[in-house]
């Protein structure tokens, strides 16, 4: 069994009036895209900061590539990349110069071919000689991503990488993240765009108030907690639901002109109930199926976590 890229055991980070991480344990294998989800202040950025060395843990253990950071806090971090939430770089260098400096910062030799590869992947090649202070907000965000990747890290943290950016960059990044995974790079993604996690993640972790509530395969989680909504409209009111479409989660609207069914993992497929409606020769005018969404699952887990509400100041 291969060594996990990242392991944290009972990781805790306390501030005088706040526990930002509360005994978090997590293992992430090589080549996985892991989405860490939760509300603002849940502990996502703190977890990343303790791994990357920008915040000091209170207790617990962190291993990168099998190396305990208490034993060697520096060497394994040369193989980690981070896209922070905040735009932060020296405005007096060109884009290319910034990436050369970044390579040197991580102990890599100058590699202009790698710089061109990353710039091309992020549609920044035309801005290679531009001063960073002259870039638009979206281009600055692209540069942050390029800086995180230019030294060929084995593990990349993308902390809200597409917050406030255009659709084009979001799609470009999605494509490049898939390329990174195909090359064996491990990606940890935090995002409030749940569509992003749905599109990219292999596994999902949900954290709230410093506690890791759930870690599960995205596919398994969607099947286990996901709900599909079926709504069928009729040309006129129908007297009752046909026997073949009866189910506790199936209901007629108050005016009897539409039929709604909430499909869960332990119930029959929506297609089975829909077939019964057609078999009854009902005056169906429209059928809409809303697929299960990760956003709904996240809200369900958060609302049913059993965590006590935060104390009022």
C-alpha cells in the first residue's frame, strides 16, 4: 500500500477564544482530488495553513509524503504548492520574473519551458512580460495559480481558487486540475462553488466549527444522501395518484395539477413512478427532473451534525 501524500492525526489548533481545528484526522492518497467543504470559519483555511507552515498547530501530527513535520518541517514542504485566497505578490516584477523567483524559492533550477507550459495552460502567455501590477483581477488570480504550480509540486492546495473570477478561468482551471491529476499530482480543493466540487472531486470532506464531520467518496455520498426531484404537470386536475405511483414521498399539488416525488437511495427510481403515470394515460404536459446536488447534501450534513450552536458574544 502506497504512502499517503498527506496524513493528519488528531490535529488541533486553538486560539484564546476559538478552537479552529478540533482533533481532525485525515489521510489523502496520491493522485486524488479531495474537496474540503464547509461554511466560512469552519477550519478549512486553518487546516491548510498548518500543513503549509503559515500557522502553528496546537497539537496533533502532520505527515507529508510519509515525513513527520515535527522531525523535518522543511524538506517535504518543497513539494507543496498553495493558491491562497488573497492576491499577494510583488507588483514590480514581470509575470515571468515572478515565476522564476518562485522556482528559486522552492529550490528548483531555472526552467523557462515549465514557466511557458504553466502560462499557456492558464492563458497567461501573452502577459509573460507584463508587470504584475498591470494585470486585471482575473489575470492576477491566474498568476497566483501559476505560482503555486510552477515548481511541479506533488501536492497542491487550491484555497477558493476561483472566487470572484470569470467563467472562462473557472473552466480553464477545471481542465488543468484534471491534467494535474492525470500526471499524478494530488489536489486539495476548498470552494464555495459546489458545482466545482461536483465536477472535480474524487472524495469529499465536510468540516464545521473545526470538526471533520464526514469523509466519503463523492459518488457514494451522492447516492447515499442525494435526492432527485421529479415533477410532472398535467393539463387538468387528476382525481388521485395511480396505484403504481403511490409512495410516501410522492404527492399531488393542492390543485391536483402536478405530481411531485422525492427520490432517495432507499426508494424506487423516479422512472418507475413516471412509467406508472404514463401507463394510467394521464394528461401529462411536462416532466422535469432535478438531479441530486452536492449543495443540498452539504446543507443536510451541516444541519444534522449535532454540533451545539456557537455562543453569542
